[in-house]
C-alpha cells in the first residue's frame, strides 16, 4: 500500500509540473504581443494575426500530443496516424487562411473610412475605403508565403509534440522498469532472509543443546 501511494504521489507530482510548464509557455506566448506593443509601434492587424497563428498552432500541438500520438502512433497504427496528421494540417490551413482574410479585411476597413469625392459643381460621391480604384486596398499576406510559413510551423509542431510525447513515454517506461527491478531485488532479499533465518535458528538450538549436555 505504501509503495502504491508513493507511486501515485510521484505520478501526480509529475502531472502538476507538466501542467505548470505548459501554462508558463502559454503565458509567455500570449504576453509577448503586449511587450511588442509597448516597445515598438505595431498595428492591430499584426497582433490579431499573431493570436490566430498561436491559437491554431496550439490546437494542432495538443490534438497531436494528447490524442493522435497515444491512440495511433503508440497503438502501432502508423498509417492512420500519418493520414490524420495530413487531414489535421489541411483543415487548419483553411481555418487559418479564412481567419486571416477576415481579420485583415476588418482592420483595413476600420483604418480607412469612407471618403467623399467632390468635384467643383458636382454633388459629393462616396468612395470605398482606399480612396477609389486608383489606390490599392491592403489585403492579407501573400498566399504562397502564408502557405510556406504555415507548413513549416505545422510540421515543426507535429515533430516537436511527437518527440516530447515519446520522451515522456520512455521516461515512464524507465521508471516502471526501475520500480520493477527494485521490487524484484526486495523480494529476492526477503527470500534469502527467509532461507537464512531457519538455519540460524536451528544452529542456535543445537548450540544450546550442546551446552546443556556439557552442563
């Protein structure tokens, strides 16, 4: 019972440390834009873009870390794992692309209000944001660059979460092996003690019997 309690305590302590490390990493990632805003003049479009990428990256990381790797990779279903990774990356690419377009469209509409084009002797004419056809309206980043950045980031997160999960599993296996070897040594030691004790007991009785006979 004591060994079981100690193992459970060690397990929960490891879980708590792991959760605290994840929370610390997320605190740094979410607080980084606040530092950038204070130090440099950065537009809101960049901040929104950063948080979109961070949220999408976090979802990809934890889906692979918590679900895909334990269920498929460790379950010796490598084909399903790789297919699931491709589907995951493809789906969230479209989510990221649509979110970027919506954010940049919203921010460009806010930053460039409607203008009135008034010619001499003519009524005013409302122009769309950007000042008319002659001025280019800012849009989302170049699609090829976005695809390249998203692909590189997603693959990095996939390999990082996979490697982290494998290291944790190997560490748990090593701890279980150490505990098993320790219990085996303890059982062997107890067995040797049980073998030695009867011999010592009978030798003592023989000595007493000899001393009685000698008086």
